[in-house]
C-alpha cells in the first residue's frame, strides 16, 4: 500500500498544518469569512484541523453593503451552524458617518480597507486568515503564507520572510499582525475538486442559474442600488454563474450551463482566464490595482 499522498491530500495536510501552527503561535487569530467559496473551503479545513474540538477562532466579514443576498445568507447560516462568533465591519457605517465617501462608479471594494484595518486594530487580532491564492492575481502571487503587516496594517513586499521547509515565522512587534493564507498553493481547479470530494455546500450562485443582468465593460453585472444599470444599459435574463463573488458592482457573471459540480470542473479546466481576471472589474482599475490596495492594508 503506497504512503504517497494525493495532490488534494497534500494541499489539505499543508493547510491543516498552517491552521494548527497559527493556533500555537498567536493569541487572537480570526478567519476572514464572506460566504464565498474560498472562505468556505478555508473554514472547512479549520474544522478538520481541530475536530473534535471547536474551531478556536472567530469569523470576520467586511460587508460592503452591496453583497449578494444569497452569499450573506450562507455566511450567517454557516456561522450559526458551527456556533462561531461573526464580527462584521460595515462599509455602510463608515459612509453614514462621513468617514468614507461613495465612489462615482458605485463600487465599494476599494472602500473595504479602512473598516478592515480598524476592526483588526480594535479587536487586537494578531493573525488574520485570508482565502487568497497565488493563482488569482499577480500581487497575490508575491505573498508568503505568513505575510507581516506593520502597525498601520500596510504590506511591504521587501519585508517578506523566507519559508523554507514549511517553517513559518510569526514574530511581530506590538501593533503589527500577520496575514495568513492557507490556500496559497491551491488553484481554482484544486478548490473545486476539493469541494466535490468533500461534498461542501456552496451558495447557489456558483452554479448556472437564470438571472437578470446587464452588460458593462465586457462583463454581466447584476442590477442593484449600487448604480446599475445606467442609461443605455439593457437588463436581460440570461443563464449565468459566478466564478467569484464580492461587491455586486464589480463582480461579473459568466455565461454558463454548468449547473452541477462536474460541469463546473469541466468548465474551469477548459478556461484560459483566472476567475478574477475574467470577472472582477476592481482588479482592472489599473495594472497594479490589487498591489496598491494590498500595500494600504487590503487583502
């Protein structure tokens, strides 16, 4: 009988090791949890890491106010099912107080940084798990698994630490914290194959369904109070699905008939675009849009 781990087993083992390492090194970790597929897989791995004990971390979501209702419902249901505390940092609260100003394009993804960083500082979280993967986007490909952030939650690529032999350095000064990425070495296809293997429940919008959408900048967007559609943009009902979810104003759907997990996996296998490259308008604001936001404190 071979003792060699399968590809998915190796990825799972690495992620479980990372969760346990953080539990041993840090005093107050938290898991970023939006109800999207990557955060759902990340929580599933955390549950595996500590069973039969409960997960020793709370959840944190930065709510833009423009999230998909199906995803928020899944977020709340999951937190309740596993009896986990859910912290919510609300972009709308900051807008209402005048601390943040609504953007002309209606997107709120770039406005998440301040609520996120202030929540981290207020709650004194010293390690923050994120579901970012290196295959998603160029700036995320530069990240280590343990990514040090300074007292202003800012990221400096020059302060990246070596991670030889899966040894992770969590040392940080008072006021600093570490962002932790257990899915760093996973791909979108890995995530979906793992979801299939583990029979993990996802919000229905990840599968093909009929939805009212309109075309903008080459993407199918969902109409909403955020400012779409504009004059000349026609709403039509199409069969679509979402490869990634975020703020409705900048997360596009793709035409798809993939209404089962096997069909989704086949579709991803044939795709030549990453999920963010294909469906996230916020990453197209400039060539270095994501890296600029990461330097300021965003994930």
